[in-house]
C-alpha cells in the first residue's frame, strides 16, 4: 500500500499568519532581537495526516487557539486575559 501524507504548513510572524517563508527570510528577517520584544518572532505550524479533510478540519479547529497563545503584534497574549477568549 502506498500511503501519502498531506502536510499543511504555515508560519506565525509577529502575531500574523503567513504561508510565505520570504516574509521573514533573508538578512532583514533574521536580525537579532536585542530588545527582547515578545512580539518579534516566527513560529512554524505543521499539521499532517493521510487525509486532506482531516488536515483542513484540524487547521480550522486549532488555528485561532494557536494564535491565542502566541503574542500578537503588540506583544499581548490573548490566552492570558480570559476576557478575550471565546
């Protein structure tokens, strides 16, 4: 049996989802964060399965939750403030 795996890959760049690695690669995207700014980061998210429908459903179910636990563009984490969670 020849099973194929479907992989959905995206990044969260400074609180904003992106599928483009070019948004943060290169010399300007890889500067040191000397100030320790929590809103300046890149997180990679990968979801995989043998079924495309499972990958899409998982992404639909968890994308907002993942963003709740990562700093937004202002460095705020929604999960810390219960008033902002659904």
